[in-house]
């Protein structure tokens, strides 16, 4: 009915391995986001790990303003990183999935 079960299991293991390899690679994909007219820059990996925050000295005068800029800029960077992460992992999973009629989950 489902054809070669051992072959499908092998394909599933392959897909899992590709996903794990993609996760490891995404640790090296950097996402930059600027805020406060270029006075604030955050860098994250595509796995959403903060790597760097650069703050212009002029922003250090007003803690509340700096907090607001940080929140907005970090949220934008996290969104970009999440989009990249989801696209890459979906592509990795889809490329290794066996073809099962009626089960096309990754369109």
C-alpha cells in the first residue's frame, strides 16, 4: 500500500539530518537591524541568538528612549531571523521527505 517502508524511513532520517545540518548552518547566518536613525545596531543569528548590540553614545543620555529603541529594533531583527529560519528549515524538511500520496504537507 505504501510501497517500500524501509525506503521511506530512510528518507525520513535523511530529512531529519538535513534539518539538523540546516540548524547548525543557521548559527552562522547573521541578521543585522538598525534603529534610531542608525545609532543602534543589533546582530542576531538566524537561530535568533543575539551576537552584538552597538549603541551610539548619544543614546545613553535617555534610558527610557534607549529601551524603546532596543525593543523595536530587537523585535524587527527577531522577525527577520525567524522568517529566514522558518524558510530554511521548511526547505530542508521538504527536500528530504518521501512522496506519500495525499500527504503533501509542505506546499
